[in-house]
DNA sequence: AACTAGGCT
DNA sequence: GTATAAGCCTAGTTG
């Protein structure tokens, strides 16, 4: 599917998707066995604080509602908000059972009633408590290390993680940082985190041969700022923060086949404005536009799409008479080569890194890969070796696969996942 | 087990 | 007129 791309000066290791998966398997098994050190008492303290806060919020919500309903029950929540308190529902999405009480919907009516704010905070905290703070301390081994199980997703090509999932450790908000501080390096060690910068956008720039994006990446220009300048008809140095934020959503949205409606929902803007931005985007990025059309057409014709290394994803409903079904598959077909190729680049880097760490230069090091989170690798490294290992990791991640745009990796380090600073 | 919600990339 | 952003895992409620 990509033979025309491979002529264009990119350099790929001679290996198939199947071989990548086979080789990354043992690397994942080693990472599982190693495990990441958890500061259990820190999490327990946080759990206690959170429980106290949740109890307060519960009382407050019940008092405002004048009803001791179960806040964890969406049905009872909808009953209280929309029947008892008669909050407006005109802007709200519906679920199969009634009006949605999801956070994204409640935010739309936050100003209508003082009950919404405590509900949102209650929801946030009870999620953190029940999914992270309470279960994780119970799952550590005798050395206080937490072991996940990695799997290889057979429809996307990504690596997944379960029991516990270490790919969705909270990071947003003040609580996110606190929780991350419990994921620590052992004595004498530090953690290194190495992140691909906008790997999926770089991949699609290359797969699509989008000249605008290729030029931006090649010149080290911030891609979201560049897109903002394009859709708002302005200069790079005149782009505002808000414009950049919108452009960032557009950039990612396009990868997922986002519609004007979806963009308007995500940004709380009008559908007209959303449509304007998307149109403008495709005017400038003709390569991306063509990629979307060509990929959807290829999928329809052949029943599958594939990644740069030949991982296939099959589709059976692209011609479904149910338009939403067909359109959903169309979006998957457009996204799959991008997400899948990015996953292959990461897996190849992990394999290469694992091999390098076994060679003479590094065989005495106790450096261990611990986590892999879609575009990121986390390692535990002896303090004295931080610079040496950081350079190695960066070099391998950036150079194992050479696309037609540079691949950039940012490296940070710290005693815990909650206090990583750029290197 | 279905449904809703919400954590992450 | 209808639905509308890719993917993963986990937890609580309900029947």
C-alpha cells in the first residue's frame, strides 16, 4: 500500500509487522517482570484525603438536591437534575436511556445551578479513588513493585496494558501530579521518560506527502502554531494561545475524521466556525485531504488498510446501508495506518534499545525499561548513567526509523513520574 | 452482561 | 432527517 512512499528517501528496517510483534514480545515480558516501584504510603495518604473530600461533597450535593440519591447512579442523577431540579436539557446529548449526565454535558449547564460543580468534583475524585488510589496499593509485590501485563492489540497494532493498566495513570490536574509522585525510582536510581513529539502527525505528514506539514516539521516549526496561522490567516508570531489551542484540536481531529459538529462540541464553538476551520485546513493541506480520500477508497476496494510495515486492519462494513456504520469504519480506515505505524516505530525502538542495552557498552548497567505508553518509554536508570542512557534512548527512538520528516523525542528525568523535568 | 462514565495516548 | 473523534482498560449501577 505504501510502496510509493518508500521510494521517497525514507529508511525502514527490513522487517515485517509480524516480526516486530514477535521480537517485542520478550521485551514486554521483561518489563512486566521488572515492575515499577510504588510509594504505597503516599497513595494511602492521598486515598484518605480523597475519601474525606468525597464525603464532604456527597453531603453538599445531597443537601442542595434535598435528596439522598446515589450520586454514582446515572439514572438517579438524571432524575434529580432534569426532573426534580428541572435543569435545561435542550443542549444535552441523549444516551440510550435518557439525557446524558457525562461531565462534557454537565459543563454546558454548569452556570444554571450550583449543584453541578460539586457533582463534577465528586465524579473526578471518586474515579481516582476507585480506579487508582484504592486498588493499586493492593497490587504491589513484596518489593512494593507494581507489575502490569502487556498485550499486543490485534486490531490496532498498539501495545495495551492491563491488571493494572499502567497506560492511563492520571496526569491532568493537581491530583494527577500527586498520584504520579507515587511512581518512583528505587534507591540510587531515577526515572527517565522519553516521549515522541507529535509522532502521529509526523507519520501522517509522511504517509500523505503533505508538503505544508513536511516543510513545517523539517524546519522545526511548531505544528499547531503553523496550523493556527493557516486557519486564522495570520502570521506565525501573531498566533494567540486560544488560536493555537483550536488548531491543536483541528490537527488531531483530522486524524480521526472529525466532523464540524464534533469540532464544535469539542471546542464549544459554533458549527459554522468549526466548518470554516476544517475547510481552511483542507485548503492548505491538500496532501492530507488526498490521503483521507485515497485511504478510504483503498479500504473500500481491498477490504483492508495497512501500516508502513504491513500490518493489516480489515473492514467489512464500509458499504453498510447504515450510514453511521459505514462512516465510522471510514474514520477507522483513515486512522489505522497512522496509529499503527506510530506503534511500529515505538516497538522497533524498544527492540533496538533492548538489544543495545545488552551490548558491551551497557551490559554492566542496571538500566531497565519499565513502561511503554503509546508514544513514550519510561526507564529506571542509575543516577550516574542518566546522561549516557538518555542520549542512547533519544538516538534510538529518533533514528531507528527514518521518515521523510525528522522524528523528535523529548527526554525528561526525575525521582518520580510526578516530578519529571526536561533534560 | 449491558450501560454509563471517565482515566490515558 | 440522522449522527457526528481513533484506540485502550476499569469501575459502579442495574437487572
